[in-house]
C-alpha cells in the first residue's frame, strides 16, 4: 500500500485535538463544573435544573418557617402574659368575694380589674412586623375594640392564613382572637368585664360568679397555648428536616454538576503533557526526504 | 534494427522518453504542496519489435503519454463526506450559541420561574408587607425580562443565519461559475487530444468545496459534467452555470431561488441545508415554544390573580400584559402591575389574607401545555436544543474522522511522495546517462567503421 509522503496534515490534526482537550480541561478546572450548558450532558442538565429548583424551594421553606416561628413565639409569649394577668384577676376575685371588704376596698379592686382588662386588651392587639397577630386575615387594624356599651368586641376575621413551609406541609399561622379571647367556653374579656362590673356594684356573689368565669377563661387560654406549643415543635422539626434536605440536595447537585478539583487539576496536567508531547513529536518527525540526501 | 544507425535512433528515442518521464517527475516535485494535485506518471511502452531474416530486434522505448493517477470513486466518496461535514459544521456553529443562550444553570428561565413562585410563597407568610410585595414584582420583572431577552436572542440568531445563508448562496455561485469554466477548459483540452489533468484537478477541488456548501448531485455523462440540486434544479450543465439568488420573504428571511423559482426546500445537506434547517426548524420551533409557554403562563397567572383582592380590597386586575394570541408573546410579555399594593394576595377581601397566593402559586404545578407545567416545558426546550447541539458535535467528529481517512487514502493514491520522486529522478538520470553512453559507443564504432581501410 502506497503511503502519501506528507505527514503535515496528520500532525496538525493531532495538535488540534490535544489543544482542544487541554482547553476543555482548563475550562472545567476554572469553572468547577462538568456541565455548563445542556449540550454538555442534556439529561444531566435537566436533572440539575430540577435539583436547583428544589434547592431554591427548600431555601424558601426555611425562610417561611422562620417567619411563622417568629410570629408564633411572639403569640405564645403574649398568651403567657395573658395567663399571668388572668391569674392576678383570679386572685382579685377571690379576695373580692370576701364579704368583709369595704366598698372602697372593692372599688380599688374593681379599678385594678379594669386595668387588667385594659392590659389584656393591649396584649390581644399585639402586632409583629406591623401586623396584628390575633386578628385573623383582618391583620391591618386592631382586632379588639371597646364598643359604646363599654364591652370589648372582636372586629377581626374568623379566617386565619395558612402558610406553606414544606413540599407537602402547610401550617395554620395562628388562632383568631375570637377563638382565644372571646370563646363561649371561656371568654376572657366578658369575664374580666363582668368582674370589674361586679366590683363596681359591690356585689360579692357577682364577684364570685365572675371569678369562676375568669377561671374558665384561664383554662381556655391555657388549652389554646397547646396549639402554639405543638406548632412550634412541628416547625422546629421541619427546620431540622429542611436542613438535612438541603445537604442532600446540595450533594445531588455536586454529583451532577461539579467537577472534583483534584480530578480536574490532574486532567489538565495530563492534557498539557499530552499536548507538549504531541508538539515535540511533531517537531522531531523527519521532514527529510530522499531528495535532501542525494548528492548533487 | 541491426545497424549502428538503428542503435543511434533507439538511444535517441530513449533519451527523449527519459526526458519526458523526468518532466513528469519535475511536475510532481513542483506541485508537492498544491492542494488537489494528482501526481503524474510517465507511461513508457516498448516499441513494436521488427523481424529481419528470422531475428527479432527490439526497437526501444516510447513515451506513450503522461497520465494523472486519480481514483474517481474516491473523489465521489470525498464529495459525499464533504456534504455531511459541511452540514455538521454549520449545525454546530449555529446550535452551540442557541444552546448557550437557552441553557443557563444559574440564571435561565426555569431558575427565574422558580424564583417568581418562591417570591409569592415568601409573601404568603407576610402578605401585607409592601417590601415583600415589591420583591415579588421584582422577581416577576426578572422573569419577563428573561422571556424578552431570550426571544430577542433567538430572533437575532435567525437574522445572523439569514446573513450566512445569503453568503453561502454567493459562495455556491462562485464555485458553480468556476466549475462551468473548468468544464469548458476540460472539453477543449480533450477535444484537441491534450491532457486535461490540471483542469480536472482544479475542478475536483471546486466540486469538493461546492459539496461542503450544498447537497448537490453530480452526474458525469458523455456530454460532460452536470451538477444539480438534490431535486434536480440545474446548477452546472457542461460549460453553462445557473446562478442561484437569495432574496428575503415578507418576514425578512432569506429564501433561495433559481430563475425566480423558490427552491429553498431543495437543500437538506451541506452548509446551506444545515443553516436553513436550523433557522427554519430548530430556532423557529424554539421561538414558537417560548411564545406558547409565555402565553399559557401569563394567562394562567392572570386568571388566578383575577380571583383575589389587593391590599385596598379591590379585585385583582391583570398581573402580566399578554397579547390575544401566542405569537410574539415571549418578546412582548410585560408586567401590568406597577403598584406592589395591587398584588391580589387576598382571597376574602381582607388585606391580611394570603388565600389567593395559594391559587397563584398553584400555577407552578398546573399542566399548561401538552400536559406539562411551565417549568417542565421550558426544561424540555433546553433538553431538545442541547441534544441537537450535542448530536451535531458528535456527527462533526465522526465526519472529520472519516474525511481524514479518505484524505489519507487519496494521498496514498494521488499524493506526491518526495522519496518516490527522488528515486525516480535517480532512475531517469541513470537511464539518460546510459542512453547517452550508448550514443557515445555507437559513435565510436561508426567512426571506426568509416575509417576502415584508411592508412
């Protein structure tokens, strides 16, 4: 088989090839990525995009979980203060039911009872980040107001927001004020108002009756705190889960997209050496032909 | 011939034959680097012997002719491979930028889409917060900008291909003219009994360059060489060339015409065929898909938005500005809301309700086109373009490898080997010396014969 004499085009092709391999190895090392565009690995790119979305979703869930946790902690500590206030009201009631007190003494207790009601009113109208936390979806204005009859009325909404904090997890963002402070089984404001009015009327039996109502309200609020306690626990567990999920997803991402820096560096070194060898070899290939060796 | 004069004439003929052979060798050495050159070979024939008185005497050597060593089947295979190579190279050149524009892992359309829906989720935890609402509008703005820019990029790439199509047509016309001219030269040379090798070599090179440009059919008949498109439109018939024209259609895209007839669809291979294919299939499909998904997405969000109420308690208006049909939506989609308070997050009219954000967020997972969500559909576009780009790269590597092998075979048959030519030089030089020596010897003998009997 006759071989055409000129090797140059073969050499040039070989040099082009090692040059391209060197460039690719360098790009991977400097970007740290095996996949930059879909053409590098179409299926891998698809998977990576999907993983990236799930990572972004995970970050969002972490953020929302944090926000809801903050609101719930505020609500729970507010309720704790309410429970403290109600405890004081019960003591007042017990003291005031004593028939041996003077009118003036009862009036003083009544004033304190009113003060407690005002404190609880203020607590029920707590806000977090300019949002009233006990007004349900009517969160831009105070949920409890004193009406013309001197009673505290709930003007918030029944509906409460739900917030998504996981792929398949949504939580109720809290309880509405009516359920907490104006529930028939234990109405905080009605009972405190009744206590104040009983003191004002100097009626010990009314005081006793009102005190029993305040006790019911105390029990009711304490029970309701369980919701917040459970929710906060759930959110804490969710937080941990999301943290683990992020680690897994990040690993998935690395497996798909990232190049191990040590591998990439050694590939670059290999490619450079191959390129140097090819060029050196090309230079050494004899371009002599018989013509050069013939004597004249 | 048995006489000394006969010896003279044999030696003289040998000198002439050797000189002729040397000229072929010289021609080869001179053209060692000429692309497309096929080496020449002297055809030496033994002269017919003559018989005298029962004895057969040889009459030396005759230079029959100088032929070029070519393999026409190999040339045809090289042409076919050139078409595949031209197509693959053009596809890679066109599809790689398209792929790069669409598939951005960090900031592509799917990333922006996810960010938009996540901004709505974040807002759901604080629906009355104006800064959070502004963030949602910003995310929406990023998304529509992404649609606009991607669509514009693809449109620009199509315009670039239009320019390249016109350029390819001009290149084709140049080759076609040259081949027609060379056909005339070949015919002329052959009709006067001459060797048309030089013109044939140039014509072979021109045909190969033409094959890189378009998928042409080459037919050699007794009347000459005819080149047509794959569907039979004439480009070269003997010494006549038929130029192509490129002219824009109403949308501004270059069409290819021959004598006023649109023959754009006749090009499927070569550089031109590939450029047309990417422009009219891959890129056009991408544009249409972007329009479809933007249209479906924009409308779905608008529908969900209209169900809710904004911070002022008013019913939700349009979120995105979307045209009445899908065409052009990706380039034109914008945000209809300027005031963050106008985001209709509420489902019951209360400012603090986040109920409608769930409806808006639900668009993310809803099947909008071909049973796919917007995100999956966008991902599908990237996959399709990426696969096409990857495949064309593989094809390019394959054709380059095959071309290299065929070139190597061709070089083996037709290429000049300086070693071989050097050996030929020596051989013919020796033959010349030997023939000259014969003349010298015969001359001395004649001299003796003429002076026989002289004192």
